[in-house]
C-alpha cells in the first residue's frame, strides 16, 4: 500500500509518500481500505516533531481519522463484514491506503453522508461531543462558549449544542462569522475586535457560560475563567495560543469552577472504544435525521497532501480539509 511515512520532521515537505507493507490484522481487528482521511491540528504538530509517534515500534504514519470499506476481518470479529462502509478515529496511521483497527472502534457510515465525506466526522464530532456533553455536562437550555467556532471542532460543536437544545456563543475571525451564524450559533464574536468575556456576559445576563470549549490556551485561559459561570466547566482540548500563562486561581476558587484538560489520542484503547460506542448510540442517529452533518471546506488528492497541510496552516479553512485516497 502507499502511505505517508515521516522519516524526518519539519514542514509539509516531510510528508513523503512511500510504498509500505499492509498492516497486520489481529484477531479482533478489521482491515479497512481507506477512501478518505482528514486533517487535524495534531497532524501538523506531529509533522513538526512536536507530537510523538503513538506507535514508536512501527513506521511513523500520521493521520487520526478515516472512512472506507472493510477489506478483511480478524477471526474473532463479529460486528463487521467485507464491504461494510465504516469510519473511525485512531492514534495514527490514517494517511495510508489501508489501516487495521479494533472492531469496536469503527462506526457505520451514515447512508445520508456517504463514505467519501464521512472522513470529516470522527475526530471533530467525537472531540466536541466529549468536551461539551460528556465532560462539560452541557444540556438543553444551558450556554456553551466555543473558541475557533469555524474550525472542525467548532462547526461540530455548534451543531451538537443546537441538536440538544443548548445555546452557544463562538469566537472566530470576522470573515467566518457568517458561516457560524448559518450553522445556528446564537452569538458570534469577532475575536479581533470584540471582547468575548463582555459579549458572553451580555448574552447570559451576567451569568456566564456553563461550559467553555477551548482549543487556544495561552491568555484565553484566564479570560475563560472570567467568562465561565459559577460552577461552570472549562474543557481545554488544544493549545494553539501557547501552553504557559498566568491564571487567576482565586477566580477559579471563587466561582467553584472546573478547568479540565483532555485529549483523545492518548487514551487507552478501552476508553476510546467506550466513547465511540456511546457516540454511536446517542449521536450517530442525528446525522440520519439531518440535525448533524460534516462541514467540508475543501478536498485534496492524496498526492497533494503537503499542499493541504500548508492550507490548514494558513487558518483559511472553515470546517474540515479532506484527503481523497486513490482506489
């Protein structure tokens, strides 16, 4: 099979496609012919050498999510058969024509989405749902604040919040405000010219957001504490703005708020399976009902994956960047 193998770290020029052996398939695993994968910020960090190879004993093949068709199954697999259309997140290996994953990590591709577009679902929808609902406790009638509202996680978060009856404020650049409104965001804040703390307080009659989903970090952390409601939760899922910053711990204590750091990639297999299975039960049907849909900004052929990385690094995209694998 052909795959991106990182032999060095740096810029997109390190994304070199090579011919490598197909992955071995364990007794509980499924071999998937990948139709499409999608980019994530963690991929850019891994190429730069800032995110460790999750499988140091094997070739370093990046890629966290994929969609495709089942090519073969292990001897103990009961959930899937050859030809099934599936999608999933994994710790790595999705920048390739084939991947082997545990059968319980896979989800069925919603028929209304199609296998080519389904690659834009797993990572961002699982991340947003886990942060806002599972860990954040967002429910109908409560307020969420999501930063980078036009990102993959942000566009998923807007849809999830509206699907469960919650209200949501997002931050984004001025040029992406319309897209966030079109998805249903109740309050859209231009981070370049507006103070999100003041805007959230105004929208919530001074109470603040019940849940904050932050992919930025840096000086946003202290401002999130100002914007969160009493006993609210801040879920930190990224650090695009930096990992070290002064924080008013007194405000954290006074509000009895929670600041929770989380990642999906480094979780043990059973935790990933548990989250995937719960998402399958509770959220996957909402794609068929039309309440959720993948937001795809652009697509690139596999041979142009370096150009796709350069485009993501420019922060120009709204939603996901999908990579189409050759058949």
